[in-house]
C-alpha cells in the first residue's frame, strides 16, 4: 500500500510540474499590508554587489534593493516629450 501512495504522490508532482498555467494574481499569502512579493532576474555581478552591500551594511538584500529603488525614484524624471500614463 505504501508503494501506491508514493506513486500517487509522484504522479501529482509530475502533473503540477507540467501544468503550464499563466501567471496568477497575487494571493493573500504574497500580499501583506503595503508589501507585495515579486521576483526578478539580475546578472551575477549585480547579485554579488547586492550581497556584498547587504553583508557590509548588515541589512537584508530586500532592504538594500528597496533603498536603491527609492533613491532612483526620487531622482527619475520622464523625458519632456513623454506623457506619464496611469498605472
């Protein structure tokens, strides 16, 4: 009987791995208060620098990224010919 349970569990894993569903809206588990869990890719050099800064400043990588993005947002301005669009 244990063998059937293992096979059923493996089949369930294979079926979910092959399921090509489009990205879904964030669930309650990924949105907490004013924070939203996101993921993105960075180059290996950027990753090394982020980890180094976080370690050196004794902060989390998330805090380093948030500070960098906040600084960028404060200084960024759109090009004169561009009209801002609503998000």
